[in-house]
C-alpha cells in the first residue's frame, strides 16, 4: 500500500469508491455499531436490574469521610 500524500484525488476531482482502500472486516461500521449496541444492551440490563432493587444504601466502600 503506497501512502502518497501528494495524491491529488479528492482535490482535483471528487473521491470515488475505487479511490478508497477496503477496510478490514473488523473495522467496518456494521461490526463497530453491533459492538456498541451489544455493550449498551449489556449495561442497560445491569442498570435496570440495579434500579429494580430500589433505594439500597450506598456500599461502605463508596462512602467518604469528611
């Protein structure tokens, strides 16, 4: 892969799909979006379970003495 920073594509004419390199599959927007959605859903489930327990006292480890 040649990285030529003096390449005029995009300056003298609009970029086209053939001007761009193909990304690895794990860097595609569909894979990244799926990973973000999966992470969000996991965290939302944990938060919903925590919130369903009601107002529990703070754990001692989170209390700060003044």
